[in-house]
C-alpha cells in the first residue's frame, strides 16, 4: 500500500508525493498504534523522543489526505493473509454483537448527540456492530452507525452481504436479533444461524402466538407464512399465518402489499437453565448433525465476542479518539481492529503446556499478550 499511496489518497498524484516525516506508510502505522495520549505524546512515543518528531498539525494535515475506506481495506487484506484453520463439526463459527462508543462532545450533530435522562449530562456516541470468529478470537467485519440511527439487525444484513464464506458458516446471535426479518434474511442466504430467542411469555416475543409443547424441554420444527393482510381468514389461523402490520420492518413484503406470503421455517429448542429459567434457541441446523447438547455448547461460544469487545475497547484503547471529525474517528475504529487482530495472532503462537495436570486449566492471559504485542509492534513499525 505504501508503494501505491496514490490509490488511497484523496488527491492522487498530489497527496503523499513529497518527502516528509510522515509519509503514507508511517501514517498508517502510527494511527494503528495510537493509544490514549494526546497527539503530541503519541508522536513522541512513536518517534522514540528523537529530535525529528513532527508537529501535531502536520499529523492532522497528513491524515486528512487518506481516503475514508483505507483502513477498512487494510483490515480485510490483513485478515485474508491469515485464514482460519479451526472448525466446529466442519463449520466456521462467527458471532455478532454491538457496542456503544463515546466520542468527543458535539451538540450540533443530531445523529450522535444524546441527552441523558439520568442526570449524567449529554454526550455523543457511535454504535459499532461486529462480526467475530469465535475460534480465532478475531474480528471479521464491522458496521459503524451514529447512535441515534443505528440498527444492529440491518448492520448484520450488510455484513452478511459483504462476507463470502469459503466453508459452511454459522452465525450466532443474541436475543436482540430474534426477529422475523432476520430469520428471513438468513433463509435467503447461504448462512446457518443460531439465535437466542426471547421468552415466549415476553410481550415482545415473536413466538408468543406459536403453538409450542408445554414441557421443560423440546426440539420442534416451526413453520408458518407471513403476511401484511389483516383479514379474518389469516387472523383466525395463527398456527398457519402471522400477520404483520405496515409499521413492522420486513424487507421481503412491502408495507402496502396485502397479497404476498412469505414462508418461514426454523427449528426451535428449549432447555432448562435453572429452577425457574429456560433458554430458547432458533436455528436452521439439522438435528441429525446438532443435538440440543451441541447447540448449547455452540451458543456458549458467543460469549467470546463480548470478552473480545471489552478487550478491544479498553486493552487496545479503542475508546480513545484523537479527533472530533467523523472520518478520523472511523479511521481509528478500523485501525484498532487491525491492532487487536495482530495482537491475537501473536497470542495464539504462545505454547500452552497441557501435559502437566493443574487444579485449573492453563490459559493465555490475553490482556498481558496484548500489552506485549503492542510493544513488539512499536519496535517493528514502518
């Protein structure tokens, strides 16, 4: 990329064409490794406190020349260099989730500005939705939305369109994704899914009208047709039809379409967690390949994305931004994902000795591994 900087410049042939202390390659490396300090401190750290440290104004000027999707391109090219070797029953296992990121205060931006009702003041946020490989603990993709207009489900649909699986792939999602629209998008794709459903007694559950077995454990197939027609012949047969009003988001039937029917089919399992709580899982995986026990084990892997997001935000420092400008904030979100994946790749090279028995299973300290990997990165910078 450094040799072809013109491809990633806003003014090809002009930007990054002159000799400078901050050429294109150094700018990418520097932004990837920035942490929670001021720009001047980050520059001094990167240049090892030499007498040739450029000014913060020069850094801002140089980063403004970089095309918006440069770091996204670098992130995906980096991932392609290290394909995943791990499978679960022959499937790639991905998980999706999202998180809010506080950004510098800007009351003039209605899409990100939030007035809190809990007397904690006003603030601005972006919401980032992630796609994550649970075996390699690496991020695959993300979608960045202003907090006031975000939708994790539509973000997932976008990431599904952009991801081209080479193997059979399962996406695991929490109950925030248990909507007819999401299930329909999966039906129209090549992906398999495992989604945690809301309790059937929840007022917002899409399954409260389903005719389900009255037992503590079941594994059944559910099928019906969706329609926006509210006629009596549809409403009187909830076991066969689900009627959607015009305000419900469903991408496969237009709001004013009263004639179309969309068939929905999925497998639903229920099992007991404790004396008074149950789990509901929705999937299109065959019960010949995946028993209820397999699905429970598979869904447990989703929790790794929550741990990863926490380490990405706080160990990598993805919550620390160095500008109010939207394009610069997005640069840093993608840049930190590159750094996170780099650190995890190095951490996976650490040998863990399981031959000696201990009271507890030995595991890698990813917090320490990230700290060491960041230190290695700063010493092998471009």
